[in-house]
C-alpha cells in the first residue's frame, strides 16, 4: 500500500526530475496525454496546465494515491483512474505518454516499453525516468538489513525495485523499435534537513524503497528494522550543521515516433 503523505515528505525533491523530463518533450498540441503511475496527482495537473486542450489521464495501481489525486483542487480537469499500467495500451490519439519513477517497480518493464513503442502513433512521444541508485549506500544498507537472519526469508523479493538499464541501454532498446531517442542521466545532490532521531535518508526511503518491506513486517518488527537501518545510514550520510547531502542518480528517456499526427 502506498501512503501519499509519506511519499510527499520530499515533494520538491521528487518533483524536480518530473519537470526536467517534461521540459524535453516537444509536443505542441496533443489530443491526449497519459501519466502512467501518476501517484497523488499534483504533477499530473501540470500536464493539463501545459496542454489545456488535451484530454489528460492519470493512472495508478494504488487506490490510496488515486483517492488523494481526486481530492485535489482542479482534479476535475484530469481523469484519474485506478489501473495496472501493464494492462494499458497506447490509443491512436495519444500524443504524450509520461511515466515518472514507476517502471523500476514493474517486473519485465523493458517488454512493456517495447510494446508501447510499437503502439506509439506518428508524432507521439514516450517520456520516462527511473532511479538508477541500486549501488548507493542507502540501497546497500536496506539489502544488508533485509538479509539479516530475522528477516531474510520473509523479505526475499521485497526490495526497492528491479535493476534498470543505463541511458544507453534504453536508447538502444527504443531506437530498435524505430523511435528517435533523447536519453541522459543526472545525479541530483539533495540537501536534506535532519530533524529528530530519524536519519533524513531513512525518512526519504520510507516513501518509496522501504514500502515493500513495511508491508511485510508487523509494527514491532518494523520498528526494529528501521532502527537498525537508521544506525547504518549515519556513516555514509553524515550530518553537518543539521543537513545531509544525498546523491541520487536518475535515468531519463524521451522517445518520439517520426511523422505528423492528425493534430499536434
């Protein structure tokens, strides 16, 4: 289960990659825009503001996230739906498909990308970004704690998402399906505020990478797990003057099918 409030603890830091991705999408007047894995919906509303004439949809598998999205001011401008993006197909009138920090949660997402690429209409764009942080100290620490004897068997497969390709790997994959590709990677260095006993990187991770772990453990077990993880984060992410530097690498891809759509 996703918790919108926990996810939005670092809303500014989590939204920046979305806008960096969107800035490279050149669509002028698409008929339809789809946000796959829209979460609590705040960012999806920016799609409506950029393309006010477009029919904008936001899809997410979490009922909690869609409920939060539907409660937003301006929510009536977007069609928010509970849906599994693995079942979604590109409609002929779609001009822009956005997927922000979602695909690494989807097993076999490369096959999904290939299907969408083949379905993408002329002139339409597919844009996505995924974290590429599996070798970071935070991810290593999560795996180490999950591998301790008390949790090893129960937390097998409850990690923070599957491995992703490099920017070059995604470019080659989508170019092989006839798309023009703009791919790059960025390392954001987030300055997180330390407050109380909880390390800020722990609080960040609770919104995403630790969600599968939390869903498996009972409340008391979760308290023990997070205390162990909290202690392991202090050395790789030291606190100085109440702040922690938190590097976070992401992969970005904007792919476009050549040609001119009927509109846009």
